[in-house]
C-alpha cells in the first residue's frame, strides 16, 4: 500500500514539474514583460516583427495622426459640453437630439480616422503581421471596448 | 401412496469431508508475510510496470497540455491588455471621455 501511494505521489509530482516546464517554455516572456510595463511600443515591435525601418516609419505615421487625434478629442469634448448643457437647461427634445447626433457623428468620424490610421500602420508591416495587427485592432475599435483598459486615466486629455 | 425415501438426501446427510491437514500452510503464510515486509519499491513496481508506465505517460500528457494551454491563455490576456493600452493612447473618443457606446 505504501508503495502504491509513493508511486502515485511521485507521478503526480513529476507531472506537475513537467507541466510547469511546458508552461515556462510556451510562455512569451517578452510579451508578458511588455504587458506588465504597459509598454505598447515594445510589444508592437516584438510581436509584429518590425525592422528598425518599419518601426521608424510607423512612429512617423503615429506622429502625423496625433495632430488629428488632438483635434478630434477637442471637438468631441466641445460637442459633449454643448449636449450636457442643453440636457440640463432645455426640456424640449429637439435641440437635445441634435446635440446628441452631433456627438455621435463626431464619434463616427473618430472611429473612421482611427480605422484608417491602423490600416496605414498595417500597410507598413509584413503582410501576415499586418493582417494579424488588423485582426486585433479593428474589432476593438468597432466595439470601442478598450475604453475600460486597466491603465486608463479617465481625465487624461492631450 | 407412500413417498419413497430420497437416496440423494440420505447420501448428503451421511457425507463427511475430512481434508488432510497441511502442516506447511502456517509456515508458508508466515514466510510470505516476512518476504513481503522486505520487498523493495522495485519489487513492487516490476509486476505493475505497464500500468504505472501508462499512468505516468497519461499524467505527463495532461500536465503538458495544461501547461501549454495556461501559457496560451496568459499570452492572450497580455495581448488584450497591450492592445487596449495601445488603442487608448490613439483613440480620441477615449481621450475625450466617452466611455461607452451610446445608442
């Protein structure tokens, strides 16, 4: 009986060690380190196998996009303020609906601009990496479910 | 009408079993107990080798699959966090404080 228990314990221990080794070997440590640091640029470079030239070109595209991002952000904030002010002051639904529509339209414009931007970035990557990048980004942009990211600073603006 | 006596019943009633006593039985049992007390792990494993080998292979297979699956899930979660971090920095809707899609 004691040998049965010992043998079973030995096998369980050996399997646990083997499973842990498989886990460690299958882990993407660079990806995990980037996630822990919140270093999206490092991840982008590693995960999509960017060369120095590709990385530099993507940074240029990002810089160019940053300007329109600031402008879109400002427009949305203004439209939101107008809508909120109307909601507080006016009881008639007409102006409130128009203000709400303006916010929606601006949001749609932003979504399109961001979609075009990530498509430009994808075009700078190798074909397969670009496809993978778009497959990760486009659904999130459309669903807008990255707004609750763990490190999101709610009051941050450009 | 009288019922004839059942010869089988009579025979069974008269049947007596008297096996010869095995004088070696008791020493043999003790000898076996003493032997098993000195068995090594190898002595135990030898007759059960196939069963234990199969068990070990199955356990390692399950452990390897579990380990790999855990690593894949962790990578997926890490990537999810990074994509969100990346998009948060790019999306004017987030920067402007729109936190959900309104109908």
